C-alpha cells in the first residue's frame, strides 16, 4: 500500500489530494495520511497537507525494496533483497540462486559490505553510499560464454555513468571502469553450470558513488562519483539503467555479442596502449592490440608476435 501511495505521488506532475489517493487505493483518508507519515519517517520529503494535496519533493538516498521494485522490470518482482549491511552481495545472491530462488532474475543490494570481494579473492572496500549489487540472470547459453558477461557489465556501467552524470568513464581490460584513470567500479562474475549449460550468472558490481575516496581502506588509484562531480549522484537511477542494459543484452551473450564488443572497444582505455600484464604466472610487456570474440586480450609481445590472455591484471 505504501508503495502504491509512493507510485501515485511519483507519477503525478502536481500535488495529489488525500481524497484522490484514498479513492484510488480504496482506503480511508486517515489511512493515506498514516502512509504519508511513514514515508516521511523513511526520509521522503513530502510537502502539503490533507486538503491541499501531497507533493513528493525528494527521495532519500537509500535503497529499499519499494524503490527498487518500482524501478525494475517485472522479472524482478518479489525477487529483490535489499539489506543495510551484508558480508557480500555475491555470496548472498549465490546462496539464494543455488536454493532455486531469484528466478527468472533477481537482485541483491546492500548499503555496505563487510566482506566485499574482488577477483582472485582480493578484498573490495564497500563503505556506505556506494552501489554494491549482484544481479542474478539465467540466460540459456553454454557455460563457456559466461566470461562475456564481465565485458557486458563493464559496458553497462560505463554507459550508465555517462548517461546519469555526464562523466567520461573508460574501461580497463577486462572490466575495471575508470574516470580520469582512477578506478570507480569493478565487476566480479560468478556462475553455476551443469553439463556445460549455464544455470545462473551472478553479476557482482561495485561502484564508488556517494562517499569520498578517503572512506576507502587500503586502496590506491581509486575515485568516487561524488568526488568527481562535487555532488552526490542518483544511485537509484544509475542502478536502474545498469540493470536495464544487462537485461537487454544478456540473452544475446552466446550468439549476438558483437554489439557489446563494439561498445567495449569504443569505451576501452586499453586498446592501443603499452601495457604490462600479470596473468598470475608471468608478467609480459607489449602493446594491447584488440580483444577477441570472447574478450581475451590480444597483446603484441614482440614485433609480429601476438598472444591472447584470458585473465590477469594490467598496468
Ligand atoms: C574487482 O576486483 O574490481 C571486482 C569488485 C567487485 C565488487 C562487487 S561489490 C558487489 C559484489 N559483491 C562482492 O563481494 N563483490 C562484488 P579486482 O579487479 O580484483 O580489484 C580488487 C582490487 O581493487 C583490490 O585489490 C584493491 O586494490 C582495489 N579496491 C578495493 N576496493 C576498491 C574500491 N572500492 N574502489 C576501487 N578499488 C578498490
């Protein structure tokens, strides 16, 4: 019911009277007033009074199932987990997906993480004000195409940042998102498969949004959207755009990946650069030439000599 009150306030251009709300929702005006009071307690700035009409002036910078449900497509209805604090949204998403939940899709969001993870078990600093989320999708495709989801996620993040803030975000292979050369976002893909067929994908996304870089522990070379812009961003809008982009492109990961690859190349900070690549075994130097159809990095390690790398860190 509270969600319906909120939806009506959001959809209206001007004030909505208590009477209209009550009639539309088939409740008393007193009930409407109580819902408005609850929303105000939650941080919604709602102007007006019973006989003038209510106006939604601003929404709190906090994730809630109500807000997220109103924002996301129907596939997510009833499949959103939104918590104040969590060890890791990826861990929670994996546990739920493995138990058959979050189907056909799902979202786990936390205001902060106590055990956020990067790739290769590295820690991921996740203070309040960031966007720490895991999207569970179940596209029908061979498990070996799952790695492509990391490139898709990086493209979705970089494009959504550009659209919501105007900031020029670039991608560093394989899936770091940078602003002015500093890391603002990272992606951690996990999955489950059976007999070579993907069961579910967990797309873990971390974005440094509404906090300052000083809030990050033991991290160098990072930035945050608030630091870059000098003001907070609309985290909800950013999250919504990212999920939309993931949903649009995920079904095509196996057979229609060209548009994502092209977008990735356009946003790349890596192609053409002189790099050092650490693949966990060796460190090689060379020039990054391109990515292949699965997102492997093609590096010219010596004149006329090219190698493809599937994983690693570059500097
Ligand atoms: C990543 O790993 O960039 C993937 C990060 C994914 C985080 C999301 S948050 C939601 C979901 N739940 C999780 O538990 N994880 C996902 P990698 O490329 O390995 O980068 C890790 C390195 O980045 C660390 O070793 C630090 O040096 C640095 N780092 C840690 N926290 C950072 C932050 N908030 N911003 C920028 N860099 C950070």
